[in-house]
C-alpha cells in the first residue's frame, strides 16, 4: 500500500527537531515546501528554539488548528512564550486568522513587557471581532504600563469604539489623539469621523470632517452615511452636492448612503434617478445595493416597484426577502407579506429575527391576532429565535390595535424581558384609541419611571382626557408639560417636486405659493361637502367651538401638501406625502374622498405605516 505523503508542517517539525547532521556532509531541509541546502554545521549554528518557532508561525500556520499545533510544539520544546518576539508572532497569527480573541488574550497575558506592536495587534483583533469593547480596556492597561501609543493605535481603537457606539469613550480617546499629536494624521481623522458617525453623533462627525485639511472619498462617504443613518437626510444630500463641486467621484458606498437618505425623506424621484445612474455604471449587480434599492421603494410607498425589482434580482438572500416582507406589511399589504414568508420557507431560507419583526407587524396591521401568536410561537420553538423587545412590541401592538388592551397589559406583565418605555407607550396609544382611561393612566405612570419627558405621552393622555371632555385634566397635563419644559413635536408633511422636497406645517403660509394653496383648499372643502363629508371634530382636542375646530382641521399639514401637489402636477399623477405624526381620522376621511374626486392615487406615509388612497378607499381598510 502506498504510504501517505507527509505534510509540509510535519516535514518542518522533523527538520527543526532533528539532531545536527555530520559536519562533512551538507544536508537538504524542507521548510514548508521551500527547499534549501544547508551549509555544514561548523559554518552555520543551529537556530535557537525561539527562532525555529517564529519561523513556524511565519511560514506554516495557515489555520487556527495549525497555530495550536505549533503552539504545542513550542511548549513541548521549552520555547519561552514570555519572550516578546515569539509572543507577538503567536498573537499576530491568531488575530490574522480571526481566531478566538480569548485565546489571543491568554497568550498575550504571558508575554513579558509586550511591545506596542503586540498591544496594537490585540486592540485590532478586538476591533475586528464581534465583541469590540475589551479594546478600550486594553488601551487603558497599555497606558498604565507606560507604553506610548503610535500611529497604528488610534485607528484600531477608534474602529472598536465605533462598533460599540460608545461616544463618551470616543471623546476621551479623541482627547488622547490630540495630546499625543496624532489628530493631524488623515487615517486618524477618518477614524474619528467614522467613530462619531457610527455612534449617532453626526454633528461631531461633521465638525471633525470640516476641520480636515484634506478629505478623501472615505471621509466624504463616512460623513454622508452618518447623516443618512441618523435622521439627517437633507444634510446627507447637501453634502453630496458639495462633494460634486469638489469633483470627488462617488463610488458604490456613496450611492448606497444617498439611497438611504432618499428613503428617509421619501424622495422617490431622486431615488429613481440615482437608481438609473447606478445601473449605467454597473453598480446594481451588487446584492447589498439591490437590497438598499428594495428598501427605498418600500419606504417611499412604491411597493409594486419593490416587487418588480425583487423579481428581477438574479441573486437574493434572506435580507432581500425580509426587505420585501416588511415593505408589504408597512404598506398595508399584510396578507401578501405572509404569503411571501411562506414562499421564503419553501425556498429553504432561514428567517432572521428581523424577518419575524416584519411578519408580526403584518399580523398587527391586519388584525390577525391568532395568526400573530402562532408565528410568535413558531419563531421561538421552531426557529429558535430569542424574542427581542421589538418582537414583544409587535405583540403588544397586535393586541392593542384589536382593542384587547387588558390582555395586552397581561402580556406585558408576563414578558421575559423588562418592558421599556416604548412597550408601555404602545399600550398607552391603544388605550387612547379605544378609550380605556384607567389603564392609560397606569401605563403613563410606568412611562414616567422610565422616560419622563417624552412629549408624545403628554399628548396621548391629554387627548384621552379631551375625549372624555375632562377639560380641567387636559389643562393640568398641559401645565405639567410647560413646567417640565416639554414641547410637543410639531406635525409636518413632506412632498417631492422638481428635485426639491417641500415641507409644510399646520396652517403654514410661508410657502411662495401659499395664496394658490389656500384657494385650492377652499375648493377642496366645497367639493368634499358635496360628497357628504362631515369634519371629524373629535380629533381637535381643545375646548373651542365646532366652527373653530372645522377651520383647524382644514389646515392640517397633509391637506396643505395634497393641495400643493394638486396645483403643481398633471391629472392622474400619483401624490406621495410623508408625515412625521399619525394621520388623524379627519384627514384620513378627507384624503379618501379627495382621491375619488380628483381621480388620483394618494399615498400618505405616517409615523407607523402607509395609507394608499384610491377611488375613495384606503389600503388600511379602516384598521389603523
């Protein structure tokens, strides 16, 4: 039987551990498939065991398994692992091969007076791992040991802080950069911009970016992405225009950030133009780019375009399916979302925790209570997904929307996680909609312990008191808001027209076309009355006359936005409005009738979902 050929690692072990050969006969040794003829031993002394082990790590360790074999060889032959040179090579190999950082840390702890190279290697390893937080502790230990950072320390350390999103820690390290004279280095500056942007502090990221004397594409992409992901889409688009003026050529990362900004703004037309550009330069062959485009069309209410893109994609992953499932759910097509989930299962894909958020959201917005609990059970038992606070939030919302508020409270009390303010706020909103005052006050008491100065909570409770016509309690809540310095978030609506996003607030008269807009509103009001429209004045929660309430309703921001678009777009053109608050019952009724009167499809994205109005009906089927 033919003998098995020894591995290069085995040959090297043999070569390094074999006794010296006769002085009169040169020998040939194999070093990991590299052959070299050795001179007589009298001319070249045998390398020390430390040198031999370093050679092994440099030449033969191509997997963590082999690293451990060489490590065992070192121990067996008495190699001093405390030696700084040998220790740093072992740590470097573990980090480069993405080995367990616990293993790297054990080796590192044995090194006598580790060099800055070894410290940097450990910080880098944690920065690139799933658990980056130990990097900052290592940095503090390094400074306590008297080791000074070098040009490589801060980029690795800031990357770790960016992943852990600890902006306070980042600010302290930034101070260290300045004290040690490294802030002027471009790769440190890029790391600082990335750290602030990733930690949600887009303002500090931009300040750092402005101070940079030289800004490369990485810096532009980082700050644009920071604004796009932190609720500052207008700033992201403005920065892109500045980038063009400086003749910086965008890449795929730039385009993805711009698409994200368009999705947040609801700037569908601009997003489409970016899509066309990306297709021309060949960027749409990338799966991540296509998933971002799916998200754009879903978030802008163009769900049919999202479906078309999904069907045309040659490559799909579970993120692609999740994007469309969540998109269908939020656009009011819950049953289609659940059908798509069934198709995902037939394809043999494993749904993620985010997929189940979309599925439970679909059940919530379709009133499928039993179905929702069925999926919640399957998520835990069949797919072994541990419920996160988002899943519990969907379940509380599912029960609350269905009017099962007492059952929702019981569900909260039985949760395996500690309920946060959002969970109690969902219950408070449901109590407001369904008129459960006592439970609303109990939910409000819980919120006060967790997040006492959220303006929406005051408004919800005030509205509920107003529904009960308890005007003294309404005034009490509003005085409490004033004394606590809490201000209600003003409602606004956005529409896109002519490469520009137009913003309107209630009773807004600042727009150049205000006169024409208010004439159009008067026309709309007359036509609505002919259709039998009666203003839903219960939505105006102040103790004033009915006529004043009707006037207030006429000037809600979404109605102004719709009037503006009716003036400036041709017959049959769809209208999309983005609103930051929940659409009120009166506007919902009015826009349904406007879609019929003017024969327009009108899409309104409010705080929680899309409403597709067409022919006097809405996709939500009055369940919202």
